[in-house]
């Protein structure tokens, strides 16, 4: 079981993703509604991986990823994005994101991605 930090500005998406993680046997150790809160919680909670939305207020997911990777070069971050954000997804992968999920998120895709991400 892995410890997960779920980051999305939409409470319903945090609930959906968090529910999927729990269903898969993972522990959701924290949630954040923007990149600034995500950075604070990442430092405090030391999760095994992070699901990180791209479009958020205060600090977007790409900037949050950049800062998380500065804190921890081995961070495992899974980006979540809507269709049409391919350029941001590519930038996130270059910054160190391990993979991305396209919203609406499919549970089967989450399972296969996490198997690869967590070994």
C-alpha cells in the first residue's frame, strides 16, 4: 500500500481520485486544492506518489511539479489533465512527471499506471 497526496482544485475530482486510490488499497494521506498547498503537504507528509492536476489557481500543476522535483528528485508524480493540454503534459513529463491521466479518469488506466509507477 502506497501513501498518496491527491491535488486538484475541484473537490469532486479529489473525492473521485481519492476513492479510486482507496479502492486500490492505497492510503490517501492528504489532499490539496492548489499547487502552493501541495508543496507544503508534500514536505510534511512525504507521500509515495502524488496525483497532480495541471490547471489550478494560486500555482498550477506544472509549477508545483517543478518545485516538488526540486525538493525530491525521486518524487513520483502522476499528472492529471483534461483533453487539449498536450503541451503542458509534455512539459510536465520533461520536468519529471512519471505519467499522466486524461480526465475523465478511467480506473483501468489508473491501475495499469500505478502498477508501472510503483513496481
